[in-house]
């Protein structure tokens, strides 16, 4: 792993050397700065539900424009963490278990638990994180808002949110693009879109589609074939009406996947490594595990999510400059997943299959004042309803735990949840340079759950139980910003967040209850936003401290993960984003996040494998929370001929070591690693783009996620990260 780190430092040094070679330092420039000034990453965002420069928003925010997304070849949500520091996206190919983290807070999500980080697509909240882990069609920009959100967005989120905004239809002229990608592991991708007017200036449409196919990146020596492949496609259509006093945007989308994916491999075996009822399994481990990319499971993996939805956003321009917006949405999502929990070529747990269905409807109404007065404000109402069901089927032989008969566990879990909220947000422009902002929200969450288990396993008997939760909370945020000059702004902010309690469908009959408590947090931050040297340097920095009470985290009982509450937890740190244009042809970007996470109080925390009872984790750090993450890139463009330009892009991102499991088991510690990506190509002035690319250029070995292997004493399994990927891309815009 040290060799990989050295290669990463070398890559970063090469990027810095390229900057020194290709252009002078900004302070040494003698040319006309106004003519030379390049466009910084001063992106127009809607983090406060109105269009603003990202430099004018008094919260910690990172954003990627459509141009940067295309230049980086970012086509999948799971790879977003490679471009934005401090962000964690854990997918492992299985959307059912997807999770997102901001500022070190990365919590798992199940049907009975809300994610600490919310995901929105075109303003619509995705109540399951996995609904967003798909290809990204025609994305106009991506916004990452850090800290508790709720006084401007429909659904309350405790740790932050990610908002993906797709391109609107063109009302004036036809356009679009087609694109194909060919790469190793039999990768074939195709994307395309078309947009244009139906009634010029009034009514327009757009239609986009994506398809991704890739062969297996893991070899299963027991089944004798490559596994962990990928096969998915999606489509999205839009209609946009723009009248004199009203506009309306209608969106419909659908996506599905059929992959033999999410294959776990053995990651560690701690002697004597025995499986219940089978004795030692050390001899069954493949040579060179885990990075030989060999699985030994004897049950094939399947992953088949599908989903889609409809939304309608209507905006009325009222007298006096007021606007009224209604956003209505319906979404559905389902998944079938099968895998081999024991991860071994034995009939330990002979089958695990799970079916999940999810339906949601949402309605949001917002009234906004004009923004050019001393006061500007927004108020809104939000309603959300979801129904989630989960059915899983587990079988195991009589040898397991000496039960004397083959066993079966059948579990059914259903939850009905409703959210009602009212929120408001006001900005007071005290002077031309000083303004204050405040917001408040009241949320009521009602949830009803029913769980049934049918079992002939005496160690995990049947049960039939119901529970309800009815919770209300007031959340708020305040901030003040001061423009030191036209190019430098400083701000300070505080906010209070809330995350409802939930139901744990993994708790056995031994638990008297299957609910866990609500979580709250208080966030304090301060930052500076600056654009310097005639727009050649953008430099932003934020310091923050967030304290959580009743923090929702995970424990593992040897067979299943279940939820629990840590009394108090804290995360604090520093975030930096910068963009530099030494010359008109060269763009350098960098972002870094340095955090420290700590359980202020967690006396009854989970223990590492082999340690009975509970462990005091007070003073220890949170799992899946690397202390340091950073990402740098260098992009150079230059004229090749009158009709063609050539370009080169180098990217490197690094994550320091972190624990995968909540118990902080030393065997579940992932060492730090870095990934390098490169692109080289040409582009014509008629929109034809040809490029070669490589991701994980140095073929770095790393684990995406590791965990205790069920019923395997001394055994650990996990999901190995993608190997080196390379190929070519051809894109034509019209």
C-alpha cells in the first residue's frame, strides 16, 4: 500500500510540475488581466432556492458544472467522491445497501431508517439512497450542501444533501448528442439525447437515454466463471412550457439493472477461522486474497433494481415580483437481490434472497418574495408519504449450529410513513455589504411498522410485532455574511438538524423492541469565499463543528447488522476548495477536507469479533470517516489546427485510512489509498470529441467496504474496489 501512496504523491507532483512548465505564476503575469482572465468555478447554484453565484451562498457548498462533469467522464453517481473531498459514496454495486457520507457521517440506510445525507434529483427527494446510484443523464450541475438542511428544501436532512439538476429542454433550437464508450472488461456504454422546440419559445421537449454494459471483474473459482458484471439502462423525458406568467416542467424517467453483481471476497482470516458446524475453513481461501479478485462462493449473485417516476413543477409569476411554486412527484423503486452470506464454497447459509418494494409521493409548495429589497423571504409546505416492504428468505443446513434439521427464516417487513412540514427562510440586507439570514422548520413524522418472522431455527425463533412512532421537531439555521470587497466574502452560520427514529427489521425475537431513537445535531461553521487576481484564483475555506445527540449507528451480532444509538458524537474540521488559471489554457483544481470525529459518549458500543458483551467506544473515532481526503486535477487545452483543439486531464484523489465497521475492529481497518485518472483527446469546433481514458491508472488495490463474515469466527469479507479501467470515448454534439 505504501508503493501506491508513493505513486499517488508522484502523480500529484507531476500535476504541479505541469503547472510550472505550462504557465507562469499568477503574480508574475504582465499581460492584460482582463483579456487573459479565465472562467473560475464560480458556478450559478440554487442552494437557497434561487439563482446565486456559489461565492455568495453563506453555507459550505461544493458544485460541479456540466462542463466539468463531461471533462471528467463522470457518468455514475458512485464515482462522485473522487472529485469532491469529504464526500463518501459506498455502493458496492448493490443499490439496496448504498450509503452516502458528508463530514465523516456515513450511515447505512434500510427501509426503516432515513439517511443522514439526503439526495435530490431535479428538486425531488429520493427517500432511498440507492434510487440515485445509476448513470447520470444530461446533468447540468451537481450541488453538495454540507451541514443540516431543511429550511429551504422539502425534506429535512441532518448532515447535508446532494442535489443533481438535469438540463432543461431548449425552447428555441434543436440540439443533442450521441456518445459511445468502449473499454476493457468488455465495457460498452451508449448515451444520447435530443432537445428542441415543439412550439418555438413556448413549448419544448428533451429525451435522453443511457446504457452501460461491463463484464465481470471477479472470477468465481467455484462456479468457474467471471462475476460482478454490470448491465443497466435508463431513459428520461421532459416537457417544458414557458408562458407569460406561468411555466411548467414535466419529467418522466425509468431505469433498470440486471447484473450478477455485488460479489464479496474473503478479506481476512484470523486463525483458527472456523465456520459454525463446519470447522476450520482456512484451506478454502483462494491464494492471494482479497486482491487476487477471486471469489469462492457456491451461490450465484443477482442484483435487479428498477425504478422510475413522474414529477411536475409549476411556477406562477405573481404581481409584485412574487413567485409561487408547486412541485408534485411520484416515484417507485424495487429490487431483487441474491447472494451467498457465508462467502464460502460450503452449504453454510445455502441461500439469501430479498425482495424490496418502495413507493413514495411528495408535494411541496413554496412562495418567494422578490430578492431586490431590504428583505427577501421564502415560505413553504411539504408533504411526503412512503410505503416500503421487504421480504427475505434465508435457508441453512442441519449442520449449522447443530440444529439437527434444515432451517428456514422468512421475514416480512412493512412500513408506512408520512411527513408534514412547514418552513420559512428570510434574508435581511442590513447594508450593501452586510446581510443576515435565518430559517425555521417544524416537522412531524409518523411511522407505522409491522414485522413478521417465520422460522424453525430455535436460536432465532419466530415473531410477529408492530410498532408506531410519532415525532415532532423544530429545526433552524442562522447566518451572517459580510462582503469585505466585491471579491471576498466571509460568513458565520449555525444550524440545528433532526433525523427521525426508525425501525430495525434485523432485530431478532430476543429484542423487546425494534425501534431506535431520533437523532439531533447542532452545527457551527465559518468560512471565506474569494475570487482573486482578476478571476484567476478561486479560494474558499470553511471550518465547522457538529455535535450529534443519540447518533444512529450500527452494531453486528455475528449474523446481522442492527441499529443502535450512541449518546453523543462530534465531528469537526476544515474544508478547502480552490481553482487556479495560471494561463488561459491551463486549469488547476484542488479540494481538501480534514476532519476529526469522536464519540463523546458511547459506553455500550459494539465490540470487535471475538469480544463478548459491549465495549466502551467513548473517545474513539467514527467508522467510515477518513481524517483526510483530497482531490487535485490539472486540465490543459490548446489549439491543434484551426478546426481542432487537443486536451489533457490528470486527476488524483486520496483518502486516509478508516474503519469499515462500527465496532472499530482492527481487522476492518482500510489503509489509506489514492486513485489516479487520466484523459487525452481532441475536439473539433463542430462538436466531435475523441478521447482515450484510464481510471485507477496505477491499478491501486483497495477495499470499498469490509464486514464480519456471518457465522465465520475469525473471518472477514468485503467488496474489492474496481481495478484499472481504460478505453476510448467518442462523442458528437449537434
